[in-house]
C-alpha cells in the first residue's frame, strides 16, 4: 500500500513544483493587479470603467485564436511528431496572428457602433498591434511548457503581467483614462517578446508539409471551437449587461466582476497553465488514469482559495476602495464563488484535451454556454447582484451536469446489459 501511494504521489511533485513556481509569479502579478484595480477605481468613473472592461472582453474574444493554434498540440504530441509539428506550427502561428490583426481592425468599428461607444474602437485599434509581436516567440513558449520548465516560464510571465498591471495604473494616474488598458497591453507584449526571444530552444526551420499542416489545422479548429465556447460563456454576462444596464450600473458590475471573478480567474489560469503540460506528460507515459482522482483533489483545494476570498471581500473592499464602490461588495463576493465550479470544469477540459478528446471538450463547453444562455433568458436579470446570482447558478448547474452525466450514462449501460442478460 505504501509503495502504491509513493508511485501515485511521486509524479504529482512535478505538478506541485510547476504550480508553485507559477503561483509564486502570480502572487507578484496579483499584488500588481490589486494596485491596478485600486488606481482604475479611483481615477475612472463607473462609465469609463465599464468601457475599458467591455473593450478588454471584446479583445479577449478576438485573441482566443492565439490559444487555439499549434500550441496545445506541440505540448501534447510524442517525440516522433515534434519536429514536424513545430515546423508547420510556426506557419500556423504567423497565419493566425496576421488574421487576428485584420479581423480586429475590421470589427472594431462595428463593435463600437453596436454599443454606441466610439472609445471601444480606439481601444481595439491600439490593442490589435500586439498580434505583430507574438508569433516571433510563440513556439519557444510552447516548447518551454512542453518541457514542464515552469520555473523559467513562470518568472517571465509574472514579470510581463506585473509590468502590464503597473503600467496601466501609471497611465491611468497620468490621465490616460480608458486608453490606459490598451497601452498596458502593448507594454506586456513588448516585454513578452524581449524576455522569451532569448530563451534557449531547439532550432526548427519552417517547413510546409501538407499532411501535418492539415492535421494541425483540423485539430486547431476543434480547439478553437472549444476556446470560443469558453470565451463566450466567460463574457456572455458582460456583453448582455452592457446592453440591458445603464452605463453607470454596467460600470459597477464590471468592477465587481473584475475584483471578484477576475482575481480568482487569474489563480485558475495559473493552475491550468501548470496542469495541462503535466497531464500531457502523464498521457505520453500512459499513467494519466492512475492520477485522475488526485488531480481533482488538488483542483478542489485550489478552488477553496476562491471561497476564502469571497468571505474576505467585506474586509478588504472598504480598505482598498473608496465609497462609490462599496454598494457592490456582495456582488464581488458572489462573483468569487462563480470561479469555484468554473475551475473544476476547466480541470475536466484539461484532462480530455490532454488525451486529444477534443469533441468531448467541445460538448462540455457547449453545455456551459447553453445553460448560461437559458438561465439569462429565463431569469432576465437587470441589476448587478441579479446578474451575479444567475452566473453563480449557471456555473453550478453546468458543473453538476458535466460531472453527473458520465455516472448517469454508465448506470444506463449497466441497466441495458442487465436486461439483455435476463433475456
């Protein structure tokens, strides 16, 4: 029994090490993010705050293609596939970034007209410039994650996020208003390029190999579908609230979401960033199934951080923010709790993606989106607190459906086998 536990826990030390390095970097980034939220809340009106957060949500929806390129497949593939995947993956990364540049520049005016807010277009125009920088180093980053070298990745990523947050605060302090968030994205991208371009990595020349390129594009399409559904689910409430609420109420809701689920999500992203390469390594070794329960246990432990944050909101909110934001303290607490089932769902998706079950991941994300849409349509919230409760309910219901469905299916199969056996 002791030997079995040792064999079970030994590989988990790599996950703990990866997560620890990323969490260490995230602590610094999180502190800088708190500074940013405080400065933005002090310098911006609720209307301007809502405009900035809406523009960031739109930009993230456009840029999700970056997550759906060749990266997940380079991290997951075996050693025999690696060379071809990297050679053709570089072509895909450049194609995606140039496409994103054109799409965001084209759609910026359309989005601004839809929300009757020309400032959104200005923000999206500036933030689109970052797509010219990422493809220079993207493959180096993927290879670093594949090697589970989270120490080097975490330090660099933490510095980039910290620089972005502090530069946003600095630009806002010097009266840049909503444009501060766009300038911060530029700072992040430039520093990302500088820090990662010097990372030692195997050299792979570009090579057009159509069978490999076709396979990468096909699976990238599946990953993109999953990321699109995830992003739509994540920002659905923002897009709807921006239409049904007054600009001031939407600003209050955006603040609550940023101070609640925004901070919690940053921790969740760190955990997922460490988890996915680790799961891919276990899958290549053929030992992933042995660690499934332990992975969920770790995910639950991480999710408890969000519960602690929810209870701490009434303490830290009055200390950090001025009186105009105190009315949404309960909204912030509820938004922290939204991140708990969301992390468990993300862990489930990481597990199936590491095994290349991309269709299962799409189904999981589709269920989450449909549940959210149905509840938002049926309950039709109009106020920030009502929106927060609906999002908590939809996240919880989605989690129950996703984790209970496999058990329900197995029960039906056993029942059918039993009926056949009787006859």
